[in-house]
C-alpha cells in the first residue's frame, strides 16, 4: 500500500544526518528514504503518493542525478524507465535536486525539461536544481549547520528554478542565489 505524504526526501546514504535533520525541521508529514541505486530509487518513488514537495539529496553532475552505486539518472530516464508513478505528485508540486552541478548549463536545462515533462504533465509544478558545487557542514547524527553553494564564488548562480505548465512544458525559469533573489 502506498503512503501519502506531504514531503518526500530521498537521499544518498552518505547524507543520512542531513536527511534526519530535514525531517526533524520539517515535522509533520515527512518521509525520508535512502536511495543508493536505481532499484532503491524506484522503490522509494513507488511507495508514495500525493507528494507536495519532493527532494533528491544526492550527488550530481551537469544534467544527471548521481547515485551511490555510481549509476546516473538523466531527465529522460524518469519517463523512459517509468520512475514516477502517476499518483506520486500532487498538482503544482515542487521538486528540488540538491546534487552538485545537476542544473548547470544546457545539460541542466535539458535535465529539468525532460524531468518536467515526465513529472508535471497533467498537473503543472516547479523544479529546481543546483548549478554549482554544494557544500554542507555536517555534525554527524546531530544534523547540518547549513548548506552553502559555491564557496569560491558567492555571486555565482546557485539554483535554477523552472515552473512547468499543465502540459509539462517550461513556462518560466530563473536562477536565484542562496537568499532566493534572482541573479
């Protein structure tokens, strides 16, 4: 039986303390699941429904989500491999990809557009992906002190955000800095 949750946080097992801290901060209806390979990713996505906010806290490279087993998932894989059940996301859901550089350049645009078509067709929504290397300071099981992006260039774009219409197509896009203001 699927579990309906407001927030679903999928994470590389290496980031467990951050996932637990997120769940504790989010409170309420939040589920966290480690994903280390395509099978665990598929299982975690298939186990949930009616998600309003979906977070992928994994590694990344431009245009690809990186898994702990060194596998990669590109935007088209979400459609081709049927990773996203129809009832997974609510209308106008939000999805965030924390992985380093995943949203960078044209590869990042392609990833977001292909993911948006697979995830938001018939419902619309918003997806964001980091465009630079990310850094977080972890205190073991006690959580993280925060997430900073691209410490070498504090003025670089940090997060590429795309709103998709109900056809699953890009409606508007922008890059924002760590304070949420457009770059």
